[in-house]
C-alpha cells in the first residue's frame, strides 16, 4: 500500500497543541516508575469497580443506552 501524498514533519505547535496544564502533567509523570504486569493488576484491583450509577449514566456512541445494569 502506498500514498501519493508526501510526508510532512510533525509540527507540535500546530498538530499537537498543548496547554500549560498538559506540560505540567507530563513533567509530573516523567519520573514515575514503570509498573510490571503484576503491579499494574494490583493497582487496578485497588481501584475497585466503578459505581453502578456511573455505569448507568454511560451512553453508547450515538447517545443511546448500550445495556442495562441490573
């Protein structure tokens, strides 16, 4: 598969604009150690499931109800 369009360099100011808050978040995460798979699973388990009312408020891609939480 090929394209007739040439490749342009990514212009971060135009193509990926960031806010000062984005930069702050990226800097805060710079030194966070990476989790191995087991540590990641433990982190997810510690968060617990989302509340049922939060799940009920979620809508599908077209704004419709996706499923009913019993």
